[in-house]
């Protein structure tokens, strides 16, 4: 929206502020008569280089000044501060004692045209620092001479709404209500530019307020209010005429109120001497003042109500929540996280869209105030009856929050508005909440829950936890794989160092086996069983000898696992064959087993290269006969013998020539 250019000059002066490590900030260069004012020269350095500006490579500060004259008016200032290493500066002053040089370029204007000034100011500041010689200020002189002409051709209202609404969501309307109640509101956070632009975005939601801030710089300033009067005519096609008929903009920073986007410690006394203000600060000392009613953290977009009553007064109604939910959804659809400064290419979610929406809300709220007064007069005049034909809704105040409307009528802004607005305003502006339809209880609860979840900011809160868990898992997996590699290396070293094996190549592979005569007869009568047992014994003995003869060789873990699996499979097959043989033998009737009375020895060839198996010929009693629990132990080496154990009577026959028993139980 185009702004009306002022009658006088728009650009009042250009300055260069330096931070001196001995005396603090000071004006190093200035151009313009405005700097001859003592109050301007005293306060400007502290406003141009705010607290915490060293935390950013480049930052912007917005501030207001009031000259010490007979007819003062607010001066609007913007500064761009940067820092550079002292070793990079070509021409140094004698008082440069630290490693960093910090300076700010300042522009003072008669109107808050920060948008067009900011882009040019940033370019000039970067160029000044790139020349690395701050004694050469010719670039600042040329900048001041050309800035006036370029600004007068591009006077537009800055578009700062979308980022503000995207950050504060439904709380945007809460802030607007608190602002209209003229409470003491403080913004706090870094960087300074975001701190200031959020405040300007908030006051821009009041239609026309950005263009009438001449009295906002100091509490005593109140030159606008006496000039306001009720309009005698209305032109609905003219927006300016329409706003004047509605009583907009409100005189929020008139008598006993002020607005300072960045408040230094040197102006801290202003907070105690005023009834209403809107300020911003980066210093935590300022936020500890007891006068604050509402503290807003710009870094987390959270609200802290120091006055509990204000929280109830500015609370949203179900209609407010539903109306704001539609706006927030449109803003989020148009928001681009990769480039927040990218302009919206369609109407919904754009700055013009938000400006129109909030203008509709404020206008309807003011019309409802007039309709409330009309209803009150009607009840008193007609004995309690309500005059019909107005087209309004008697319950419209409930949709705006009746206690908020009642509190607004107690402010200085309402007094000025009341005497400059037509009592029948609701005939032109419908006194109805802009929400299209009244929300149900269920939908309102859903909106409350949804906004509550958004307020938790789970993504931001859980981000450190996710990072910690990720680091822990990464470190744990790394340590685990290192441990596995260490075990594998030790396994290979141990396999390579194991070179001593027993000598089993000499001598015959003869292993005497002791069995009973009944087993011998059974083996004779059942050649298949004997053959099976013989094959099992031969295979077991050969595996043992082969494992003893084969020299050790390094193997990998995978190969060792495969070999172990194959050995277990072979052992399982042998056990299955043995138990099958035993089962067929024990299926015979016990009575069919004939006792052998002869004690003659029976020689049975063994499967180990011609060795014989000695069977005692002495009689065997039934109690000594092998039963179902008979276990044959097969020795691993050739110098051990088979052991036949009868678990029925608990006796075991064991004969070994030498060495330690290392049999395998089948």
C-alpha cells in the first residue's frame, strides 16, 4: 500500500557509530543538522549498537528518538552493525586495542519507512567494511544524497505479517487484544532485527497505525488526539475515508504511552513513568522489571503473563479460535521453509490477505462496541425491550469476549475513539464476528488440543534427545564392531600358533572292545546290525585320527562355524543309526535271550585293521546283561578302549593302556 510522503525531508541524517573499548559507543561521523541536538547525540550510540550485537556478523536495529525542541516529533532510526578483525583494517586509530572492530551505519528518517531503507543500508555497510578504511566516508556522503530521492518513489507499507503470524499462530490474536487494551508489553530475544520487526508487525495489524506514530517516541507526546473529530461525510469507495469513519487508526501510543522497538538501559526509567508501552530488549535486566504485564520471547514464540488478569481478558473465544485457525492454515500453506523471505505469489496467506483479515476483525469489534452501547440505551428507554431492525446480534459480544470489550472501554484509546466516531457505526459495519459459522463444542475442543500440541514444540524439544540417542547408538555400534574384529584377530592368531598334535601315525590302529557273549550272538544272528555298528565305529575312529593327523590351519569364523555344523550333523546321523540298532535289539523278548554258560573267548574282528575283540565266555546273569541304558563310549585316540556301561546295575568296565580318558558317549 502506498504511503503519503511527508511535506518536509524524509531522510534527516546519516551517521557512523563506533564502539570504543575505553568510552563505549560514540558517533564517529555524521551528516545532517539533526545530530546537533544534544538528546539525539547522547542516545543515538546506545540505540545503534544494542546489547548483544557482537553475537551476529550483521544485524539491524530499529529505534525511536525525540529531539529536545519546542515542538518535538518522533524520529525513526535504523542501523546496520557489523564487525571486522582489527588485523584486517588498513588504517587504525590509536585507541584500537582489541581484536575486533565494531561499527554501525545509521539512517534517521521522519517516517518509519524501514523496508526500503534496509536493503540499501545493508549494501552500503558491507561496501564500507570491504574497503577496510573507515576514515574514508565518501561512500556515506553519496548514500545520504541519493537516498532521499529513491525513497520518495517507493513509499510502501512494509510487509512483515506472514512471518509474525507463522511464528505465533493463534497467539497473534491474543497479542492484538492485549495491544488494544494498552497494557505494558515487552518483547525479548535475539537477534535484534527479529525483535524489532515482530513489534512492527504487531502494530501493523491495527489498520493505519503504522502511518500515525508521530507521538509514539515519548509518553508526553499527544499531538494527534486533539485534532481528531467525527467525520461529516463518508465515501465507502475511499479506504482512507472509511477508516476515518470507523475511528481508525486507534490512538494507542498517545497520552502517557510510548513505543520503543529497542529499549537500552539508559531509557529504563521510561517504563516506570508510563501507563502503557510496547518495548523490546536484548538485556535480561530489562525483563526483570516488575511493571511488565506481558513478556514475549521472540526466540521461542511464547507468552508469559505477569498479570494473570490480562490472560483472562485477552483470552480467545471459540469463534476467535476457529477464525484464527483458518488464517494459520492459509499462512502455513503459503510458507516456504527453505526461503521464508520469498513473497507469496497468490492472495491467500499473503500480506495483503492478512491485512484485510485483521482489518475486518478490528472493524467488526469496534462496531460491536457501538452496538452494545445502542442496546444498553434501548433497554433503558423502552423498559427492557430491544429495538429491532438493526441487523445485529445481541450475543455478538460473547464471540469477541465480553470482558475484553468491557476492559477496552476503560482505556485512553477508547476515549479518543469514542468522541471521534459516529454512534451508528454498526449501520455501516456489521457488528458480527468475522467467523463464518459458530463452532461446535467438539470442534472447539479439537482446536484447543491441536494448538496445545503445537505449543509443546515437540520437534524442537526432542531434537537434543534424538541427537544424543543417535550419538550413543553410533558409538555403541562402533565399539561392538571393534570388539568383533578383536575377537576374530585373536582367533586367527591362536589357530596359527597351535602346531603341536599327537603322533598317531605309528603302530596299528587296534582298539580292543569288551562286550558280552549275548551281544556277540546277537551280532552273529544279525549281520546288518553288526555292520552298522562296525561302520559307526570305523567312521568315528577315522574322524578322530584324521583330526589328529591334519595339521592346524588358520580358519575364519564363518568356515569354523560351517565345519562345526557338518561335524554335528555327522554325529547326529551316527547316534540315530545306533539307537535304531538298539531299538531293534531291545524289541526282542527278554525270554528269547539264552544264557551263555561257556567261558570260552570268542574273537571278533574289529573295524580297526585286523584287531580282535575279546568277549568273555563266562556266564552272564540276567542282571548283568545289557539293558536299555547301556552306553558305549568310543575313544578318540587309538590307545584308548571302548567302554560299555550298564546303567541298570551301575557297574562299568573300563580298560585303558595309558593316557587320560577322553571318550565320546554315543
